[in-house]
């Protein structure tokens, strides 16, 4: 299993619109991606957001996260996306 770690900056003035875009546009796309296992989107703190999205394989994680460049949400900047192998998972 592999995790995509996404760091982003959210302009607080756009937070409601960003949350709506996440729920209505981005989550359906991610959760229907091949190999999607689970996802965790942490509440923003001081304008910084973070998510962890799990996929079956590294290739699926890379492919799905490569699409982040096409996401356009006003007030949201994707700062970094990295893919790492999950060393230990405890349900």
C-alpha cells in the first residue's frame, strides 16, 4: 500500500468554497480512482491543510495524485504532493 501526502495552503476567506469543492468535486474523483483504499483530510490549521490518501499500489497513487494539477479551487494552493510506501498499517 502507498500513501499520497498532500500539503496545501488555504486562504481563510475562501475556506467555505474550498470545503464545498472538496466535498462536491475532488472527493468523488479521488474515491473513484483505481486502487483507492482510504483517505483522511485534516482540518486546516492557520491556513495549512493536509491529507493522506491511501492506494493499493505506488503507480495508482502517483497516477491519481498527478491529477491534482488540474484541480482549480479559488484560494487553495497545492504546495507539495509526495508518495510514500506505507510501512505499517493498523486498522
